[in-house]
C-alpha cells in the first residue's frame, strides 16, 4: 500500500490502493494532461510519440492553470475516456 498525499488542503492523509499496471499499452486510450506549466508540452510531445509507437491511442488535455486543481468536468472527461493518464510537470 502506498500513501499518496494530496496537496489540495486535505486535513489528513488518505490511503489509496494503487491501480494495477497494464501488461501492455497496445490498444489502450492514454490521456496526457498538461498542467499548463512552462515546457510541459515539450515533454508530452515526446511522450505522445513514444506511446503512439507502442500502439496506444493518445488524447491531449490541458488544465486552464497550474495554480488550481483540474476542473471537475475535465477530470470527468479524462476518467470516462481514458484507460490511463499521464500528467506533465515541468518548469
């Protein structure tokens, strides 16, 4: 069990079970979330190339600002349309 700390002002830590990793990315729908920090798109561009090469279908998403959590509707869209998601952090 891994403890993940949420930086969005929760009062106590919450234990969350880690989701099992897929054995392959071939045929999976992978969302790439740009949190809108400088140069995050550079990382995601390269990652998209690599994911496409191994057979994943990639959809790009972006937060309106890095200073706030992703809006609920964006999180819902990602959760309902993707098998996996990768978030870009860069500066």
